[in-house]
C-alpha cells in the first residue's frame, strides 16, 4: 500500500508559479466554497497561500480542511495578486478579528482585488470598504451590506471596482470565471507598467 501524505488535501507546491493568491478563512468555513476556488487557482497556475487567525490547522463545516496555514500577521498584501474570502461561518469570526480587517484594508490600499462568496462579504462590510458598491452575498448578509453603505445585489456574480462577489456555492463556476478574468486583466496591466518603466 502506498504511503499516505501528511495532508491529503494539500497538493504539492507549484515552484514555478509567478503569481499568488491569498485565501483568508477560519474554522467552520463552507468546505465547497474553500476547496473549489483553492484547487481552481492552483489549476490555473497560481501559488495559493491560506491564512487563518492563529495559523496551523483549520476545519470546515463538513470536516474538510488543511493541516498547515499561515497566521494572518505573517503575510503582506504586496506579495499577492488577489485576496479570496470563502463563506460559511468563518467570516462571522473573521469580521471580529482586527488582523483580518487590516489585511482586507491593505489589499484595497495596494489596489488589489478581493473576491468573496456567500458570507465572505461580511469581512468587507466590517472593514468599511464597500460604500457605494454593488455586492452579492448570502441573503442574510443583506442588512450588513446595506449598513456598510453598499447595495445588495441578488446575482450570481457581481464585479464592482476591486470587488468580485457571489451568493452561494452554485455561483462558484461563474464567480471563478470572473475572478480569473480580473486576474488576467491585472496581469496585463502589470506587464504594461513594467514595460513602460
């Protein structure tokens, strides 16, 4: 019988990846909303790092998870092309975490996009980042979004400024298509800036 890996859910690191995505989560995340984008980004050639409040192991609502994550305080938005926030119960905890709020704000200060699905926009609302924006999310988050000065939109994926948001797991195919399109445009913009310099 073949030896089992220490973590069956974490693929080998792509040492050739030139671009990176950061995923922000915690215990009780919606497993599907974490692993669908996690593997999709890796498939598209991105290095993917995962941050949680304390680092180490986290487990989703259905018991899936990773055994090794970074602490939020160990990362810098400058090292990544995008922040992705999955839903489930994790965002309710993250929105109370000062380091998680600071990280989201740092991505916007750096001019980098943030994608969030389901309850993920709770973090954006708590960080006071979405005023005047259109945001899709799980319906029970509508009040938080509107209190933060944004408009709740009941659509599978909404792109408004630096935010790419969606409502629930069935929106993930459209959400990831849009997110990867935004990342592709960001890459072309970076390449043009480098060529001009």
